[in-house]
């Protein structure tokens, strides 16, 4: 068996991303945390880290990053987004909206899935996807989208072809 267990992210400040994730997933918790030295030689820094998730899967969040992360709109190498399959997409949208987070991108209409993308305060992009079929041929169907991709500009969602 192979499964993705965790993703390790480095940011300036853990708390805004932690608040975003715990809003999206209120069943998650901080599993553990501590302090460590990161790097070597002239590139050494003290970092606080924590694991946020459930008993099986988690994200590692590390603070004290220096510099900017890759822009999700850029073409530089790096993580474009992190995707989560969820059972109730609307409840996540509602919880995040109540905390002031807004959808960055709403995916095009698809017969077997719905997707939305959010940018957290650190600049990481998270995709939340809800499948309406368990059949691999349907939920993994490439193509079949219709309508427009909706992207947020300033404080509103606009339609792009």
C-alpha cells in the first residue's frame, strides 16, 4: 500500500494558516509541535513546527521562513495547490465565508465533481473537491466540463473563458 501521509509547508507565521485549516476542517487538531534548528552553516534558523490533521494524515507547518513563496498565478516551479477531497463542499465554503475567506477560483461545471480554490493568508492555494460519483470512470473523467471558470478579482468573482 502507498498513501500520502503528510505535506510539509514552510511559512513566515504558522497561526494564519493554522486558523484557515482548522476552519476548513474543524475535526482536525494539532497532533504535536515543537522547536528545532533548520538548515546548516550560514543558513541556520530556529523554527517552531506543528502537525495539524487527524490520526492518519496531516500537514506540517513550520514558521520563520524568509522570502516570498511562489505566486499561485506565476509560472515558477513549486507547489501550485494542495487538493483535498471532501464530503460536504458547501459546509467548508460556509465556514470559511463566516471567517472572512472567499473563494479564489470556482471550477467549471462537471457532471461528477465540484471544485473551489482558496488562497490562505500565507499564499498557499488549497483546492476542495467534492465528487458526486464513486465510479472511477466518472469521478476521474477528464473533460466534460462546461460553463466558465470563475476567478476572484479584487472582492468579486468574475467569469473567464
